[in-house]
């Protein structure tokens, strides 16, 4: 089940909420790739944040049904793992936002072709 980089980038672009702007030259597919990677990072970060919340809730609910001694253990494990995943997801999503800002800057400050 090996995928090529182009297939992965196409999937990332189709899942993206940010569209890569079209650029005239063939050598500028790097901008489209940069937008795709940044959008993928943001989506991965958001997924980790949601997963962290789900893990914390599941551990808390599991602690409620198991009894008093393991209740506190489940609460502590759920909170630690849930907060860890949520914070990690926040950092990854922030890295994607930073990469998106770099892509915007690179695209808007690139030299333009002048005819005339």
C-alpha cells in the first residue's frame, strides 16, 4: 500500500480548507506543495486535539464505572494523556499555521515576470 508523493499531496490538497493559489510557472509547484503540507499539519494537529479530549473523557468515564481506587488512577491518566495530546496537537497546528504564513510571504514577495 505504497503511495507516491504526488498521490499524498493530492489527497492533502483535497482535504485542505486552504486552497493553494495558482502560480504561472512550472517550477512553482513548490508553493502548492508548501500549502498542502501546511494544511496537512493543521489537520493533523486538530485531529490530535480532538483525540486528546476523547481520551480524557473515556478515561474519566472508565474511572466512574470501575470503583473508587481505580477512579483516581483513571482520572489522573486521562488528564495527563488527554492534556498531553491536546498540547501536542496545538503545537503541530501552530507549526502548520506558521508554515502557511511563510508560504503566503514567499508567494507574495516572489519576483514577478515583467513584459514590456
